[in-house]
C-alpha cells in the first residue's frame, strides 16, 4: 500500500498532487529550491525538503530527489508534468531504490519520448501516422529529398521535443534550408539532443487528444478526448472536453485507436495519445505523452474521475475500477491557462509580485493555482500561474460560464492572458465551435482589447502596490 508520496514538482501541479494524497489519506512530501521557499506546494505538503539554491537544477536532479524520497520514507514518487516527468532515468532509479514511480516503465517512457520510435511503434500497430521520416535525419540533403517526396509544407521537429518547442513549419525548400540548423540548435539547447525528423505538415488541423488509463493487469480504457486546437506557437492556451468539433462516431474511433496504442506498447498508468484531425476528417497519430497533462482537469470535470488518484491506484498495483462501458461524460469543460504574460506585448512573460488576487467561484468553476495575494512569480519557471476550468451542460453555457468566471478572476501586479481569452470567447468562430490550430495566428486583432478595471479596485491595487513598495 502506498502511504507516502514524494511530489517531484512545483507550482500548481505539485499542489494538485498533494490534494489527491490528502483525500486518499496518503502523506505527501514536497521539494523546493530557494526561489520556492514561500511557494504553496511547500506549505500544503505534510513535509518539505530544501534542494539548494539553484532555482531549476534542484528539480532536475533525479538522484538527489529519489534520495529524499528514500530517506523521508516515501514508497512512491509522482513526477507531475515537465521537469523529470518524461525522463526514463528517474523511473529507473526509482525501480532500483524500491520507490514506486507513478507513471509507466522507464522503457515505455524512453520509447514514447522519442517521437521516431513512437511513430514506428504506431505504424507497426496499424495506427495512422502523418507521412514522414522513418528515422532521424542524417543531414539537410536527406531533409530536402524527403520533403520533395512528401510535398510541402513540412514540419521539422525535434525527436525528443516537448512543450511546443523545436518545431518549425517549412513552406518551401528555401525555408527548409534556413530552418534545418535552427531546429537542430533549438533541439540541442532545449532537450540536450540534436536529433530532428520531418513529417508532413497538416494544414490548419485540429489538435484532438485522448486520455487513457491502463493498469498493470493488462486493462486499458480511454476517457474521451480533449480539443486543444487553441494554441499559440504550438503551445496550448485553452483546452476543451469533449471536442465540440467531432462526432460520436469519430470519438469512438479515436478512443479505440488510443486503447490500441496502449496495448501495442504495454502502457501502464495515465497517458495521452495526441492526434491531428485534418480538413478531410482524417486522424493522424502525433505523439504520446507518458504523464499527467496540464489539461487533465477538463477530463475530470466531464467524467467525474480523479485522474491523479487513479494514477496512484494504478502505481499501487490495483486493477482499473471502471470498464470502458462504465465511464461516461456529461456537459462540456473548458480550461484556460492563466499565464503571467502580456498579450499586448508579444506575450512577454511578466514576473513579479501579485499584489492582489481575487479567485472566481460560483457554479461549475474550478481553480488550480500556485498563486495567492502577495505571491511573487519567480522568473525561472514557466509563466503559467493558474488554471481556470469551467464546466456547464451545453457548449453555449460553458462559453458563457468561461466569460463570467474570467471576469470574476482579478489579478493585479502582473499582466495575464485573462483579457485575451475574453476576446477569444467573443469571436463568432469560437462561439460556433469552428476553430483549428491556426486560430490564434490568424486573429492578431484579438490582442487589441481595453482592460476595464472598476475604480474602487484600481484604488485598492494602487494602495497595495504602494504598501508593497514601502515594505509594509
Ligand atoms: P501538456 O502536454 O500537458 O499540455 P505542455 O506541453 O504544455 O503540457 O508542457 C507542460 C510543461 O512541461 C511546460 O512547462 C513545458 O515547458 C514542459 N515540458 C513538456 N515537455 C517537455 C520536455 N520534453 N522537456 C522539457 N520540458 C517539457
Ligand atoms: P510537443 O511534444 O511539443 O507537444 P507535438 O508533436 O505534440 O509537440 O506538436 C505540438 C503542436 O505542433 C501540435 O499540437 C500541432 O499544433 C503542431 N504540429 C505538430 N506536428 C504537426 C504537423 N505534422 N502538422 C501540423 N501541425 C503540427
Ligand atoms: Mg504534444
């Protein structure tokens, strides 16, 4: 039985995992570096261990972290997302040290983390993939020959990429030649590996991904799909479940493909199989994420299933509690990634003190946040500081609820993506549930908004800023 879990992460996802532990009667152990001394996950966990002054490196030191797990008496480790979550080494170290890693085996993480190996495994299992390279590109000549064969536009992608980085669209040979070295350099810098591959670019696709759960007894189910087509620079901004853009027949089809993918690779724990849907209604496998995802909240909202708790049960060797026909969904859920960024200024990150924060509430509103009034957003990490998830019975209602909750949510001290999301929600194409991954780029006018602040809140914010400045 798992009794104590080391949470190998920070921010809202660390808080999310601590909450799951608390509801299950499991003790939680946080880790933190100097920059996170006053962070929420440190306050909420039962115990917390300091991992040094280096803000990011502490969260990436697998040996150290597993050591803390062992010495603090943890029998399991949850990696969250980002950081070490897709690092096969930590899964391996955990296995060696007798700590249950809450995720798939090191082998499966390694296989799916390499997009070429993942593609090849899916092709072998009969799952449709975008036409592309069989292996890593040897040189720019190979890239050019292959692009000529499959036809432009093409995507150059970092084989070990993630988080939307290391991906470039090339519309012609000139762009391919210009981007080739750039992608290699991005891949080396961001992922420590220079490998790149090429696949056909699906023009204006929808990003549709399927949540899966698989246990150690060979059972696998899917929990329907999420539509993550609202993206900027290949990074998700708003995620929706179920997709308002597909039919029940398409839902059953990709759900089946995702479960097939799990069986094909011997998958265990929660995972996501990402697909692109092209304009002729063809689905193509894109990648598999072997971890909990940022946007898992929308699936939880429509199914009522706590995915983090299910992850823990699976790691504990339990059988899935649901058969495919026993899971259902109701209504629509929408998640907004509230980033400390200035949409009017090229989405530039805005770090600093959140002088005041008023959380939204009311029916169908969920907040997953690492911020609070007085919290200082550190400059070392991702700019996402909260997630707002809303649920309602119909598409029209969930859009209205999103608008209302974003309106209720007031953040002072740093600029956020909230006003930009308000503009997206007003757009007729979005309201008509007709959008693809090109939506953000094709609507640059949406950043021309005016922020209306009620005068009494403006006065309060100014007073708070002065007080903060004077160290009161
Ligand atoms: P999701 O797939 O859950 O939507 P994202 O792609 O937005 O997640 O990534 C979540 C976080 O993890 C981000 O901070 C992102 O930068 C980070 N991340 C994702 N994949 C990788 C990777 N391969 N290497 C480093 N960081 C990653
Ligand atoms: P990451 O590991 O960074 O999440 P993905 O392979 O999932 O990378 O791609 C991220 C995003 O980039 C997708 O959601 C999609 O918008 C875009 N993308 C990736 N591959 C293609 C492709 N072949 N055609 C069109 N868009 C793509
Ligand atoms: Mg992806």
